[in-house]
C-alpha cells in the first residue's frame, strides 16, 4: 500500500515535470487562481500533498475538476513549480486509472485553435471526459 | 615438389607449431599481421600484404638488450639471452624476403648484431608466391621475383593445393617434419601459376617504373634538387612508412625503469620524426624537408652506394597503401624521372 | 652531483614506537643520491636542527629529507634550518612518518615498510628539487577605490586615515551613491543624508583622498603592488577650479526635460546639473545629450550667467594614468528591471512604484517635496500595498535566485514611516518570509506590526489590476487564513530585487577578478577571505560582493581597507616561489592555461625563441609570479606539459609515484 | 569543378592570395595528395573529388607562417577544426582565405577493398560534379561496381552537416550523407562488461605500431612538442614497447583533445592498422554532452571549452554512469 | 590462485590536496584513526594539480588503485581548482571504465581538513574495494610486474 502511494506521487512528478521541493510556499499561485473560492484543496497546497505523498486525497478532491487550467499559476510561479501542471498530472493519473480511451484522433484537428496553448487543450480534454 | 590440400593446412600449422614457434599472417581485429600461431588463430594467407612486414620476426619493433639490477649499492648487468630455438616464418612474400636480405647487409656486416644474427640463424622461411599482385606492387623494379620467392621453402597456391618446394637444408628439415601431410607433386601446376603471375605483373600500373635516373653517383645532384621542397609538403611527419617498411632498420636505444631494475631496450625509430637523432646540441636535420629527403636518399642513393648497388627499397608498396597523405617513394621516383626527361 | 641527507626523527616514541627508525636510516642509505643518513630523538629540537645544519655543512649536502611529522607542522622549521646552514630552503622535503604512518599503524613491520617507502618517495622527489628564490616586488603606496558610494567612501576614508593616498573613481557627477537617494535608514530611522553627507565632506576634504567624479576606469594592467590604471575623466564642460557652485546656471538653463537620475526619473533636471543639492563636488556637469549649445551650437545661457566664467563648452575627455598598489571594487548595485513582472502592472500604472522610488517620494528634497501622493493624480493614497520578493528568490529563468536581503527591513521602515505620518492610510505588506537577522532588526519589524498597525499578510500577490477608476485591485492570498484576498489599493510598492551594477562585468574583466553567475564578484574564500578577490591586490567592498545593508557594507568597507593597508604597509612583497612556469621553448601559446587560471596570472607574448639555433617568433605563455598562487590548474590544462609548477613539478610527482609503486 | 578551378585561378592571378592549398592529382585516381599551388599554371594538376579526404586545417598551422594569404579549401567538417585552431591561436585567420567547398562524402580505399575488391587500378564516379551514387572500379582482375555510400569513410556516415562554420566564400554543392548515429558504437561498448571492454580495446590496440599518424594528422594535436616526444613527464615513448603504452598513449591523447576534438575523424582515416580511434574521442564527446551539456568544438569560437570550464553543481565523478 | 584476497596487499596511491585532504589525513593520524598501510599519500597543492599522466603512471608502475582527494566543492583554497579537477577526473575515470579498467580502482573523494574520520573511512573502504578486485592486471607495464 505504502509503495503504491509513493509511486503515485512519483508519477505526478514525472508527468508534470516539476519538482515540488522547489516551492517556497509564497502562495502566488493561490493569489492568482480564478477558481480559488471553489477549491477544497488550494493551489499552494497541491505541492504539499505531493511532497507528503498523499496523492490519494488529491485524486478525490474537487479542485482537480474546478481548476480551469488557465495556467496563471504556472506562468507566475517564481520558483517554476507550476501547480497547474501538478493538478493536471493528478487528473491524468485519475483518468489513466479509470482506463479506456477518451479521445478519437479525428477530433483533434478540429479542436485545435492556433492561439490556444496545446497543454491547455489536452488538459481540457481530460477534464471534460471525466 | 610436394603439395598439400588447402583444407589440410590447419593440420600442417598445428604440426609445425607443435615443435617450434610459427610466425604466420593472422587476421586480428580486421587487420592481418604476423603473429605467433595458436590453435585458435585466424590464419590469413589470402591477404597479399601484412600491415607490418615480416622483418619483425628478425628485428622486433622493440626488444630488451640487457637488464641492470641493483643489489645494495652494487650494480649487476644481465644480458638478454639470444634466440636459441628454431622458428618458422610462414607465408613470406618475395618483397619481404628481399627486405631481409637488405637488413642482413646492415645487421650482419661487421660489427654483427648478435640479436639479429641469432634470430636469422634460427628462422626458417617458408616463402609464398604472389598469386594476385596488387596495384601498389613494384617489386620487379628492384629485381624481386614474386613468382618464385627465395625462402628455405617456396610455396605456391594453385587451385585446391599449396605446392611446396624445399630449397635449403633448413627447408628439407622442415619438409621432413611435415612429410606425413605432404604428398608428391609435379612442377606443371607451379609453372602454370608462375606464368599466370607473370602475366599480371606485366599489367601492373607500376610495371614500368624506372630507376634509370638513380643509377650512378647521384648524391650531389639529387641532394640539391629543388624537387624535395615540393615533394615533402604533404608529409605529416608520422612514421607509418618507416614502420610498415620491410627495410627500414633505424632504431633508438632507451632505458626503462621497472622499479626493480633498468631495462635497456631498443625500438624502431623513424627518420620522419622530428626528434630522430636528436642530440644535446639539437638536431642535424632541422626541417621536415631534410628528413623527408633523407629517407628517400637513403633508400635510393646512400644505401646502394655503400652496398654494391643494392637499393634499400624492395617495392612492396606498403608505404603507397598506407601513407596518410598519399605521398610515397613511387611519387618521388616518378618526380625525378620526369625531371630528367624534361631536361 | 647530488648529495642527499636523510634525517629520521623518533619524535620521542611517537614515530619510533611503530617504525624501526634504524631500519629506515639503513634503507635510505641505499637510495640513489643519498650520502648521509642519521636518526635523532627530536629533529625539531635545537640539538636536532644543529645536527642537520652540521651535516649540510660538513657533507656539502645538496638537499635534505626530514622524516618526521607532517610538513604542515614543521616544514617551515626545517626550511629555516636549512637556509641558516646555507642550503636553499626549497631543497627540503618532509616524509610524513608520524601522522600518516606511525600514528595509524600498530604493526611495527608494517609501519617500517611504509616508512621506508614514504622516505624513498621523498628522496626521489628531493633529487629533482631545484633551488627556488622567493621573488620580491615593490608596493606602490596608493590605492584606488572604484565606486563612490558609502562602501567606497568608507574604504577610502579608512585607508586615508592610515596615511595612504587613495583615489576614488565615481562614474556619476557626485559621490554618495545609492545611500544618498535614501530618505531614512533602518533600524534607527535617522535621515540618510544627515549621516552620509558628513562622510562625503570628510572624503572630499581629506588630504590623502583624491576624487575622480564623472570618471571611469578604462584600462588596468599590472599586478598586486604595481597596477597601472587609466582613468577617463569625462568632460564636465565646467571648469572645476573656477566654479563656485552658486547654481545660477542650473536655474537659468532652458533645457529642463531630462529625467533626474537622482530622483529615479520621477522629476526633471536641467541639462547642466548637479545630481542633488549636497553633491560633492558641488560642481555641475553639462549633459551633452540635453544641452542645446552642445547639440545645436545655439544657446550659451549658462555661460552668459556664470560669473566665475567656469563654463567651457570645448572641454574634452581626459585620460589620466595612475599607479596603484591595491584596488578596491565598490561598484554597488542597481534595482532590477521589472520587464518580467507584467502581473504587477509596473509599466501600466504610475501608482505602482519601486521602493527606491518611494524613498524619493518620501524625501523632502524629492519630486513631491516629501508629501506622500500618487504620481498619477497627486492625490494622497488611502490604501497602500507592499509586495515583497519581486524578482528575488526566483527560479533562474524568472529572476534572481538569491534573497536581496535588504527589502524586508526597508519595507518595514516604509510602512512604519507612512503609518506614523499618515495614520489614516492602511498599509498592507504581502510577504513570503520576513527575514530580519541583525541587531535590533526584528524588534524594528515587530514595532511596525505592534505599534504602527501595519497589516502583514503571509502570501504572495498574484496580480495587480489597474481599474477604470484609477484604483489598483490587488489579488492576493492570506495563506494563514486560507483566504484569497482582493484589496483595492491606490498605491502599490514593489520590493524589487537588487543586482550588481552592470558595469562591474567590465571592471571585473579588466581586473581579471572572477565573477559568479549573478555578476557578484567572487571572494578569495567564501568564509575566510570574504573581502579579497582571488586576484591578488584586488579587494571587495559593499554590494558588489553580495547583497548587504548599510551597516554590513560599512563594516566590510573597513575590512577591505585594513586589507589594503596591510598590503600597502609592506615595502616589498615576497612571492611564493612555488609558482607555475612555462617552458617557452615548447609552449604552443594555445591559451588553455590562461583559461583555467583563477588569478589572471598568465598572459601571452610574442617572443623570439631560440630552439637549438633556429630562431622563430612564437606566442608563448608568461606567468606573472607575483599573481600566481601555485594551484597548478594550468599544468594539467597544458597538453604538452610545458606549464609546470615549481616545487611540485611533473617530474617530481612522477618520481614520487614511481618510488611508491616500486 | 571547372568553376572552382577558374575561381582559384582568378584568386591567384589577381594576387589576392599567394597560394592555394588544395589537392593534387595522384598517380592513381584514388590517391590525391594535399598540395600547394603557387600559380595558375600549377592548377592543371588540381583535383577535388571523393578521395580528397584530408582535413587541410592541419596544414594551415604551417601555412600561417608563410608570407601572404593562403586560399584553403575546407569541407564543412574541416571548418570546425579551423575554428578550433583560431581559438587556440594556432592559425591566423587573416592569413587564410577560406573557400568552403561542398562535400558529397569522402571515400575510403579500405572500405572499397573490404567489399572484396583487389588490385584496383582506376576508380570512376568519385567526381564532385557527379551524382556520387556508384563507383566503377577497374582492377587487375576485372571491373566491379560498388555503391558510393558503402565506400565512404565512417565519419561521413555520421556527418556533422553541410554547413561551413567559417568561410570567405562557398563553392560547390554538398550532399547529405548522415545515416547513422555517431554514438551507437560507443554505447555498444559502454554496455559490455568490464572484461569484454578490456578485451575489445586490447585487441584493437595490440595492432598499434605507434607510427603517430593519428597524432600528426590531428588538428587538435598541434603541440610544438608532444608529451610523448618530450621528457616533461618522463613519458617519452617510441614504438610499441609494452601493450600498456599504447593504451596510455591513446587515452592521454584523447584526454588532451577532449573538449577540443571536433570529431573530424582524421585519426581513424589514417590509421594504417584500421584502429577505430574515433571511439576514444567520441566517448569523451558523449560524456561531455551528457554531463556538461551538448558541446561541439569548433562551432563557436566564443564558447568556453568544457574542460576549462565548470559549474558549481557539476556531477561528481562517482555519479558517472 | 596462490594468493588469497586476505594476503593480497594492494598498492594504493592517494593524491591529497595540501589544504584539505592532506590535513584531513593528518587529523586522522592525530586522532589515531587507522587505515591500511597500503595507502601512500602524495601531497599536491590542489586536486587540480593531479594530471591524468600521474594516474596512469601509477597504474603503469604497478599501483592497484588511485584515489584523488580534494577540498569539498566551494571550499577550494584556490576557489576553483577542485571544480576543474572534478570535471577532469569524471571524464578520465569514465574513459578508464570504458576501456575496461575496473571501476573500483579509481575514486575521487572530497575530504576537508576537519574530516579525519571521513579520511580514514574512505581509505578503509577504498582499500577493501581494490582488495576485492585483486591485482591490477589490465593496466600497467608488464615489465614492472614480476
């Protein structure tokens, strides 16, 4: 049990490509977040959950699906910790664990807007396929 | 005349090597060089030219001459033992045999080099005719007959067989040793092979390479020629040509401290190197042009002048194949004959 | 001929207990070059040293090996002993038989065997030792201080008070630096100008201090004790000798559109100006980019009104060359550019300002005459938000990775001053951490909270959004309450990070002083030599070495000064003779060695080289032995082994290796 | 080709260069040699084709001492070496007029012979103007056709590209020859057991005859006197006295050129015993790329060489793979 | 096998920087922290003085292991020496791995003047590692091996 928990937090780090230990707990992410009020786990807390290897709670929380993936936090984080990507990674884990295919390749070209960050697009897919 | 089937050669090598060392072309890491035969050696007699010539068997790239040890404050000198056992050098081509004759002039004339002499006395040469001469060969220019090289034994490949002819007493002894594997043969096949080789020789690109301009006392005229100033230019001052050459005989003497004593050894040196014959006052040849000139003047002028006209080039063409800058003795010879012709 | 003497010490029983000293002596006698070997109870004692000296004289020894304790202990002792006996001190080698042999081994056979080998190695090495002479070089009794801020001024004053000539080179028209721009100083809240200007006056008046204001260092050559520096004195267009500093020219100048550097660009100044009223020297300069006369040839108003006849439009830059024994870098800092922080709307709203700008606003001599007002509409602000760590403590691609150190304290100061003078104004400080190590610092911060009611909120601001009504909506967070905050402010003050003055790069290059990735100058040792640069004779003062507040800067300035004084007090510099040396006969001039030299001790010259009679000009490396400290980095960078280290030469080390592996 | 010769003539005749450093026809079609041309007439012997493999940057060290300007023909890969030599002050930029010439891959006679060809008297198809697809080989024993690609030097299969890093003018087109990853062989060796690695290198190095061709052709080995020729470390060596010394020589040589070696491949090209010497240099290059960031010597003169540089958090030796 | 690992006494050369590791070795000595006598120390001014030639020379002449000790990164007496040494040794040792020299025969360790314990521990470990590898047969001049 311990091992699988740990592997999930490792997975979050791997998928998001971020190092939660870099966080200096300044809260700029939470200050920037448009969905802050609706979140049960606040953006700056995501990091602690990953550090504490409690992805379990993260996977169950509402914030995962409240996050707009606007990436304001990613953009503004002074330490390059990118909470938005952590949320997205947690989302991915939840979705992966559910199994199944979520997107038909043919749909993709139509959905791509040139100005839209690709990452946002992908996150959005995951979110609405919930 | 004897013969042996190609497929039985391994037995032959096993037999020869059971009683003595057998030096034979062995292919290792993609290249063929002489080496001591062992049961798992990849013998390669098809490659015409080993990278290094067979001179190594008599004049190794490096050899210890004596060892100095210290016992308390006293010094003890132990001479390296001379070669005391017979060995067989197998598959030697005409050019390399001629090369050995050149080296004999150097090492066997007084004062005799005892290390060389001992090896020469104990070496039994099994020569091999060149069935397929190559483009860089020009041994005939130096009077070598690749159709019938002069070893203690001369051999030819023809069809399924290796033909075997003993020429000397040493050769006879070896033939006797191998008698169980050799069968009698007539000379017809060999004669046919010799003709076939001759036909190829006449078609070789360097077949008509002429030494005309090098006869006589050419010292002053050649030494002062302006041509050297151009010819040396591509030369990188490496020692490839000297180390693959069957006749280059220069060596350096050095000491090595093994911790338990000092070994004095000699190793091949190259006149192409900037520190060749370096002395306390400096070097008597200070430019690469001079060093380059020295090599060819030695081979084509100085050596024959002191050795009854014997050139110290045998036309093996190894330097032609191996020079990194594609310069070589043939280009030098040609450049001078062109100059003579244009005069 | 070699004649090596070997002296084996018993060190009482320290060595003799686990090493058969007699055996070591016997074995040493068999080594090549050894003509004398003996043992003694205590080699380092007077009697022991006498034995060594006697043997050196009697046997005419060319080198000695002392088998004793660590060379770190007694190498100097035995070198002195050898020198007294007439042997070059560098012909001494120590075999460490105590710390590295007898003390760690219990078995006498094992200990003796190792002792023999260590002795053998030392003998092998000393056989190749060469006599070395410590070099001497003179010291020019004059120091240069680059930068005329508080760091430079304090360093100069301290050096000058010790009796040495000091020149200060300052690139702006007046000394004073950043401290002159400050209104009040923490933690005492005394007026910055009140404590700085007396020092400026002292410096100007000091007979040993010479000011080169409006000047820049252009070229540096030489080495410790003997630097030659070219200083460019930029044309002021005002004759310093004639000017009385009356200020009429500035009043009358018709070109008044230039931004005042001193007021952080918040007000304008004339083309002929002194940066501030108390400027030293109190002689204006003409800004050639603004002056109508210099640009178009017409005008000449200042000349007309100058009763002293000090205006000189024809003045040219002047380059003076001066020699120095030591150089102090005190180039200070700048506030970072805020281009990467769009979210704080610095470029969008006039009411988002940096703390340095706030200093000017709050200063009585500043653009608003000391009244706290919004720059957009001149109205007094009611709600002020301070944002900490803007650009400090960031990931490397986003800002500065370091803590700027001074921001927590000056923000507390600002907040306190505002609340004191304008109790109606609400002050909120968003912080990540409040860092107040320093005497009376935390007390100061607590006063801001407890006595002055400053609202400290733990959490960084995400965004400042200018509103249509001119207010600023601050999106923040209170991490303690777990609430997102949206505060309507009418002024936002950013604690922007500080960075080394950009000119320091160029100066470091000229001085061959090393610089770190943040452009701070590197100290010779981070702990033990914090005010010295690795380049001998170059010292560091103030923020150029790392973020500092005023008291720290002043103490470092004093420390740098005492280092300079220590250097200048010497008549001769003895140089370590174990320095690198290039064999110019074979040097390729490839620059590999210079690339790794931490001291800039290697330069290149085209030299005529005689190679066994062949003369050719080659580019060869030349080591300045006064600068070289003997680390040996160059010797390994050199592929042909041409660069060697005296005292630890390639062949010496090889000989040791051989002796050990034998 | 004609265009190139005309241009060279023009340069010589106008006096803007004093000589041309290029290749002269050999006595076979496949053995041209590096040569200087001092006049337009001498250019009648000029050649540039698939057999002109030599990296002429090395020759520019000496040419920098000659009077006047030398026009030098440099292939794209040679220009890296030239840049590196500028950085090391071994050539003088102003003394060279660099004609960046195109390259369609250089040929290896050994590679041709390895395809079972013996007694070669003539080879056609290596002309730079041609399409360089096929070589027609005339031999004493008949005619053969071999593919150009299979006959290329190893280095051309891992070509650094068609771009010249430094030049005064460009002539002739290049072809893409890259079809392999240059670190594949290094990786294969890295994955062997320690013992197999040792056996592999022992076999290869046992062939070494210490002719110094690799060193003398190497543009990075430009020392006035090599450590192995000098007494600086008591390391003077000649010929193969002990197998150790071959390892020592090649490891130290590779170390000395680490961070400076442009991977021009000349060492492997000239080795008379066909030792893949580039495997030493590439190991260092691969390690440098992995440990300190991708670095290509000779690409940018301003860049610090990885061995004269450091970062505070460099990897520790014990953390190596 | 006539030589068991118990009996095998490796030759170990340790290059120690004068300012840190050599002092660390002295401290190990004055604290009587033992390590095998197989280790012989060569004093160099800085780890950056260690030339690859020295290391190969040691192996040539019969050393079984070579260890380089210097100041901890950031603590170099000359500021930058050990940074250069670190790169050089990383690359050199990686090359030695590559040509088939057993990895355990080379080592770099940072030992400060205060780390007598670490010095002794490091040497104990290193000697043990080399001892387990046995005699160095792959690198070295055969003439030196009698």
